[in-house]
């Protein structure tokens, strides 16, 4: 079983719609959760961090964490063509020497 | 501006050659990491270091070596033993785990190809 699993997509949404990206993780000891955006040919950039159950909002982005279900999601409201990228979910477990575990990413295309 | 600098941006390796990828950070982060990314794939951990003069193997360390002589620097050597080195190499850093799971930040990456 992979540490972090994401639906690879591709996910296509029309401009202005809500894009919903999902991630599950296997270890209940996971403590910190991150979403990164990676444009083609570029390095990942951090867009959201979440540490406790519930929702965290930052502009058009909302991260949702449910530790009981071992589930993290990212909602992008009012999707724009510039949001077209691969979104990586990452999980941090400090009991493994501060290693980070990444999903394989979900490719999102926002159609104008 | 604080950040992570990787160099070179593009690198070509000849058969039997060792090459070294540079990674320097001025964020005062304790932890540094090297990942490999193949086309359409996720990130795979090569090596990581939580403190100067100490480092651990990741999932795919064979054919690679690292050193951590200074807090700011974590160079990666791709040896001739790595038979399929063509990939996008990413260096990352984070504040140490003792401060509560802070995120990683990435450099711009180095693309390595075989000549």
C-alpha cells in the first residue's frame, strides 16, 4: 500500500467551476499535510498546509482534513486556466525522521 | 531573498562519468532532501539530511552519493553506477522536524540527461 494515494486524473473542469482534488494516506501517525502545485517543467510550489481536522481557506483554495478517514482534499473555487497544473499531496511523519511522502499527483486542466 | 539555489539547470553526463549537482539554501533550514522525478511520475526520495555531517538513504539511493559538510549545502553526486540517470532532480529543505512538521520548499531543479 502506498503511503499517499491520489487519483492521477486527468481532471478537467470548465473555467469558473470548482475543482476538487483528493488524497488518502496510509499512516495514522501522519501529522502535517501539504498541497503543492507543479506546472509542467517546473518545480513544486507550496500552496496550502493543514495540520488539524477541518477546513482551511486561503483565497480561492480550501484544504480539508479528516484524520479519522485519513483523507485530505483541496478545493479550488472559480477555477482559472492558470490553475492548470499537477497538484501533489504530501504528508509528513516526524516519527520517520521528518520524511515527507508525496502522492504521484493529479493533473488538472481548466478549460476556458 | 531567501531561497534554494540549484545548479546547473541542465546537465549532460557521458558514459562512465560522475557528475555533481549543487544545492545551496540560505533559509537557515536544518533539513535538506534530494528527489528524483521521472516524466509523469511522482517524487522519489534519494537522500535526506536532518543535520550537518549526517544523512540517510531514501528509497532509491543506489548509484547516488551525498555530503553535508555545511548547513547551507547538500550536493548530490550521480555516479557511473546509476545506469538510468536521466531525470529531473529536485532539492528541497525544511525546518527540522523538532519544530513541528513545517513544509518543504523546493529549488528550481536540475535536468540531467545522458549524452
